[in-house]
C-alpha cells in the first residue's frame, strides 16, 4: 500500500536575518535544483528574514553575483519578513543559524508551529554538532559568499534527494 499523495505542494521557507544574502541564495538554489529534478509541482520554496529593514529590496549584489557566476538567476528576489502567518502557509521552515532559529521560534503560536522549524544544515551531510550553521557572509568579501553558496548547494542537493520522504513526513 502506498502513502496518499499530499493534498498540496510541500511548502518550504528558508530564513536568515535580513533576507538579502543567505536565505535568498538558498531559495534560488533550492528552486533550481527542484526544477532540475522535476519536483516543482511537489515542492515550493520561499524565503524571508527575521528583520524587516530590507523589505522589498533586491538581493545583496555580492550574493547575486556569485549566484550568477554559477548559472543561477538571482534577479526575481525581493526581501520579505517572516510573520507568524508563515506557519500557516509553510510546512517546513529552515533557518540559517541558531539566532534565526530562536527568532523564528519566538513567532510560534502553538507547538505545531515550533515543530516546523529546523536548521537548514540539518540536511547537510557535512554538518556536525559544532558546525551546523550557514555563516553570514555580510561583513566579508566574495570568498565568504562563495563558501556560503557551496554549503547551500550541498545542502540543497541533500534536500532534493530526500524530497519524497520529506513530502510524506510533512504532508497534512
């Protein structure tokens, strides 16, 4: 007997601080990898920041440049801020670091909300208990953005590989 198909696409949100570096990079990469795998009908991706000071702005030019250099399209992104309503509209919320995790958890209204939050790198096969955050490249140069993109690509590959299992586990 097979599991029933989810009644809607699995909705994943990736969240960082300002939604102009890490989370939009993860959004773009994960969406592209899902498209390449033929999974865009099954899984939708969105991104947000815990703070709203960049709301409506495009991605950081350094993040956009490193994405474009590796063949991704960063042009459609506009920053947005996560709100408690995101728990109603998303099945899984992946945070980039522990501070983001705590900020998102503070928005949870019920235990089911909190259960939707995980660290993005919880899917990264190279993550360890002491190295499970996506570093914030904001204050560094191009090398920091390249490192972050490598971490995101590796983790996105693992998420895509686990997509059918995720859809079954998180379907309503």
